């Protein structure tokens, strides 16, 4: 293994300072029961809110469990002790609420629930043709 040099340490420190100055970090977090949202106050003075129903690790959690949030890691992390759940603040602010696989399935599920004139027209057209063809069991 190659030993890190002083230049490596200097580069890492500079990168760390840049992250501290540019990435969103929380100074406080709270769960708002009435709206079903977690509200974050960020170090830059902005406030960010997200509905817990959109977050993979918070699905199905009780109101009491959601209410106890800790801000960790210089404001980069949120931790729910009762749920053993940790969320990365920059990812939340970027709209990433779960794993890639979960996000893909969740977005597809939500898209399938949307109503539009095009979907209505397609359903009517299929209905006038007798609806969807029946699946044939192979066996």
C-alpha cells in the first residue's frame, strides 16, 4: 500500500472544505404531523420540506418514531433512532428518496396512477375493441 503524502492530505482537506461550503447541510430537522412532512432548516438559511411517504426508509413509520429526528455528521445526515434509518441530506435535497431500484419502481407506480386525456382515449379505444385480450395459460 502506498503511504499518503502531504500533498494528498492537502488535496483531501481542500475537497472537504469545498463540500462543507457547497453541499446542503441541516442545522435542524422536525416532523410536522399536520402535513406529514419533515422540515429541514439548512445552514444557508433555506428551508426544505419533503413528505415522508416519498421516502423508502420512512414508509409505514409511526408518528412517534418520525418525530424523533437527530441531525448528525456536521448536518449531512438525518437519523431516526427508533427506525434505525439514516438519510443523506444532499441526496434528499436532490430528490433522491431511496435506492435506485426502489425509486424506479416508485416512479413507475406513480406514473401508472396518473390520469391524462391520452390514457383516457386509449382506454376508450381498447374498450370499443372488446378490451384487453385475455391471457392464455400455457400448460
